[in-house]
C-alpha cells in the first residue's frame, strides 16, 4: 500500500471511530469517552485508557495522562460528566504517561492515591541501568498523599466501593489495580494491554514473573460479568483475559527455558519466542528484552525459574 492510500484509509478509520463515539459518548481533539457502567467512563487518549468514576461530590480519576494533555483532559472529563470537581486521583504506577495531572491536582489538595513505591519513585531521581536520568524528583505537593504498602485500600464511590490493590513487582514495583466492586469494572493498569505487549520497566523493578503473578491475582477477581479495562486497547471480558493469561504464562515458561540454556538478551531477541503470537501488536523486542533482563534480579526465585542458579 502506498503512503497516500494508507493516509486515506487511516482518515476513513478515524472518521468512523469519531462517528461511533459521537453516538455512544463524546470526543474531543485527543480524547474519546465511553460510559461502560452507570457513571463510570473509559476515557481513551494518546497514551491509552483512563477510567473516570463520577461521584456526586466529585470525580475519581483512575490514572492521569501525559502532562501536555492535562488541561485538555480535565476539561474533557468535566464536560463528559458534568462534574467540575476532582476529589481523588488514583495512580496505577509512576510513569509520566499516567502522572501528568499531578502538577495541577496536587497543589489543589486533591487526594492522590498510589502504592508507596510509586510515591518514592516520583520523589527521587531514577537512572536507567544506573546511567541516563529518566525521572527527576517532583515537588512534594504533587506527590501521592495517600499510599499503602500491602493488601488493598477501599475508596468509597456512591453506594459502591473502589478496591485498590497491589500487584507486587509487575510493570514496575508499584503497580496497582482499581476494581469498582458493585459495577464490576476492573481497571488493570499496564499489566494488561490489548493492543500491545505488556512490557516491564526493569529500571524500577518490573518483573516478567510479576506480570504472570498479576494475571493470577486478577483472575481471582475476573468473572463472566467483569469488564476488564486495560491500560491500552479495547475493553475485554473473561474469555479474552484468560487467553492473554495463558499466552503470557507460556511465553514466560519459554523465556525461563532460554535462560536455563544460558541465552543472553540478544539471543532471546533472535530466538523470538513471541513470534507469530500477536502480529497485530507489532515488534515484541522491548517486551522480550526488558522481560528477559528482569530475570537477573530473580535468579534465586525457585518458584519462578526453578532451582540450580547460584
Ligand atoms: Zn508505564
């Protein structure tokens, strides 16, 4: 297909998407929304999905957006819900694609909920593999101001409750999910994507074994009735969730096998155990590379990779 045809096709697709959304929800320049349950919206933008729970006395935002979209996003969700006040922001992890609202909402005194590790990462200098600075400390008044370490934390939402739970070391070491219990809508954060690979951030202790553990943990929540909202891509149900669970479990087993055969990261990329699995997701190199390197911090973890490593 030549470039002109591709652009033409893309334009048609985008136009169709806009038409669909204008029937079921609203669209702005960079955001679209769909009401997936009463007063619960999935808002999709350039960095993926966020979830908005519209309580009478204020909005509960589950994940933010990159800083350059912050103003547009806040105006959009206020327009969609008709509620101007944000009372709570819940962060699935520390990455800039979800923490760009902090600089606006933190100084306003909005409650910002996250795992304690997420607060610590946001407040410190992060260097990729000890070298390149990938994050500089954010001001204190923009950091999460309500954190937890183990277990779960409940956030009231009308007559319902949003359970926020820790997913241990998965995409990072501060990942959490947010489950609206009564409505049964589960926002998973980046351990699940339905349009791309669930990469781990090895720099802040993401771990491929933690991704499969996170699937295990979430599978105790997901039933036939659950709407699963991934960090990016379309909303799925239990069948698709279990299909992804099985795929990542098998893929991790393949990578463990390569590790035990003393493959290095470059050889794993060459062997490409992800080949043919999700061609529509594109190149799996980042997932394989970071995922494989993440084993190195866990060589004594017999449950994940078997015994026999010193
Ligand atoms: Zn991330």
